[in-house]
C-alpha cells in the first residue's frame, strides 16, 4: 500500500530558515488525509515584500504565532521514520535543514522524494511542472496555490497520479529514472540527486567573463547542470545578474533557445516588440520545441527565484 507524507514550507524572506508556515498531508493506503497547517512567527517577524506577494502571509498574521521550535514538536511525529515528499525539495528540504540548524534542533530521520523532479519524468506535454500549472494540466483541484496546507495536498495528489500512471511504487521509480532518494538523519543531510553523470559543458561564449567557483556548485539545486535562458525584462535583477546566479550553483546559462535548453525563464515582455501574441521569439521557439515532444520547461521569473 502507498504511504507517505507530503510537506510544503513557506518562508518570510529570502533566508531559507525564515519558515512562516508548514503544511502536511498524510497519505495512508493511497488515500490523502485532511491537510494540516501551522503558522510560525519567523525570527524578528520580518518579511520581504516578494514573499508576501507570493503567499499573502504578513507580519500581522504571524505576530502571535508560535516559534519554529514550538511548532516543530507537533510536526516531527508526522515525518519521523516516514517517506516524505515535497514539490521542489531543493527549496523545502534545504529550508527545513537551515531552520533546524538555526535553532540547534537535531535532524529527524526520514527519506524524501521530489514530486517536481518525478513529475518531469512522467507528465509529458506540460510547459511547466510548477505545482499549480501541472495540476491544472491534469485537471486536479487542490485549493489555493502557495497556501502550505493546499500545496501539501497538491503535492500528494500529483505523486499519486504519477504512481498511477507508472503502475509502480516510489521506490521503483529510483531505478527506472536513475535517481536516488534524499535522506535526513541525525548529523546527515543528503539531497535527492540524479545518478546520471553530467554531460553538458558549463561554458557559453557570452558568459566567459563570469568567474565561478566549482567547489561551491550545489548538486541539489534544481538548476544544477541545466541549460537556462531568459527572455523579457527581469524584475529581480538584471538578466546577467540572474544568469550569474545560474552559473554560481552549477547551472549552464545561455542567451539562446535551442534543443539543448532545459529551462526558459520569461520576464516582463515589451508588447511593442512581441506583438499581440505577447510572446518573444525565444518563447515561441520554446513552445515549438515542446510541441515537437522535446523537453523544455517555461517558468516565470518568480518561479525561477523560488527554485534557486
């Protein structure tokens, strides 16, 4: 029988330890249970405007909420010695790790999987595997996106759909798609990673001037070894600033869309240039690549930032 726990975390600032909400959905014998959520007062009750815009949680909402340490005592029994799933573990599991480190709390023991990465293997034809987009593509209703309880339910429903399509267990997917599970244990944190060896160059002509330190590459990051391109005006930095971030974590920034491109990030478009369709040449090319059955993911700038 399929048993696992789906988790979702929301944060107050760009600091990953600033968790302000945790959502949990248990799946028992293949049946999702009622989602649960906890509001948390982050350190100093400080929030970034961008984070508020994403999830709608404000300092007023968490002013009298308990601390992470207090909430963790309630959350731990749902996770301990379980199979845990999150949609984009390169954010949620790192945020959990950083919060545990910040408050000096011993790591729990559980194995975990990323529904985002798994969905990319199994759900074909979807332009993005962000939770709201892929669930809408599958006609699965899960509630309001970026509410931790709803997102944990959505994560659970997505993984169940993937398992149904594969007629397989979570464990069997590791072998079929060549990845290994992530692990939390006392004094141990191992991200979910592909076991395939990288086969792409980490250099493109137009970014040869960017110097990066390979020892700081993050194999657990969603964009590691992915070819990433941008189009449109970027709101959270210049295009080169964001391409530098891709290079610094071990991704492969590029300035053109080809069959090798893994991700196209779409910023604000100038409609005087893109016309009534509202799509740049890069975006049209990406849609054509997708229509021809090749893998490419199209993200908004906010989605890109949330996965860094």
